[in-house]
């Protein structure tokens, strides 16, 4: 993640790049990436937005084609990432 996050970009694109890289390098049956990030651009706009956190996800393979696999994965991480 650090290698991709060094560049200025939107979180959605970063999430997709990580999923694609894992999928290309490992060739697994499926990849699921969930990312939670604090948006400093939102936090700098005012006190009421100090904790502007966004959650994004990207699915590949079995996580994309099999709804039950995707649901199981998202249920496992849901406790950590409430925004999914």
C-alpha cells in the first residue's frame, strides 16, 4: 500500500490499484481489499469534518463473481469498517 499511496490520488483508485496488484502478482482465486482512510482535505475544511473517514473496497475473482463469498468477506470485516 505504501508504494501506491506515495502519489497524490483518490482513494477509490488506490484501492483498485492494490487489488489489481495482488491479483496480478499472486494469481489467487479472489482478492478483496477494504481501505479506510482519513481525508486530510476534508479535515482541513472545518472542525465539524475533523474525522472525515471514507471506506472503499475492490473485489476481484471469486469475491466479485460469487455473491456469497463477497458477503462472507464483508461480514468478517464489517466490525472493523462500519462504512461498508
